[in-house]
C-alpha cells in the first residue's frame, strides 16, 4: 500500500523505512523507548507490520503493529516528528492502517498511550472494559545502561 496525500507518502513498504531515523526518534525523543538500542529497533521492524510517513523521501512519521494477522494487533511506536504535527498526518495514518488488509477481522486491537487518547478515541479505541483481566510483566528502564 502506498498513498500520496498533500506531498506526503504513506506506505507499508519496509524497504522505505529509514531505520536510523526511527531509532533516533525512539531513543531520544519518545517517552516509551528512551535509549532503545538500534539492533532492537531493527528487530522490532523486521517482526512487525510497519507504516511510514515520508516527505521528500525523509521519514517524518512511523507506526507498527505487533500482530498475528488473525486475531490480535497491538499498536506501538507511533510518532510524527514535531515539525509536521498539526497537519492531520496521525489521523490519516490511523485511517489507512485500520483498513489494511492484514488487520481485518481481528477480535482485538490494543495500544497504550500517555497523551493521545483523543486521537485514538476517534478510531474506536476506548479504556479497557475489564482492566482486572489484564496482566503484564513490566521491566522498568530496560534500555538504561547498567554501571
């Protein structure tokens, strides 16, 4: 899938992804993957359904779905570079991703967010109905260098 809109290209082609740019954003600008090593970003891209936003062949946005393509998908690592925010790119990306052929007919789509609840609510996401049924193992600061 590749769509052009107002000079931006939205694509699910992993060959277009600038892994260094994605790593730079995630490791230095995101709150959820601070200090993530490059090799882990590479492995996460290899094993996910990924989407990029490009302007003049430069990576300006990214998102990936961790999915079995049959029953479940978890949305992760969503970003649009700050200088491109406010142009509706996140909304366009979400609308394209949710209609992707490999994400149809699933029984659950999930994500975690600190501050974008309003964006995701527009696409049907809501608070977990029974949070007491969910469990997790959380490793604090997994990428922090050990002394």
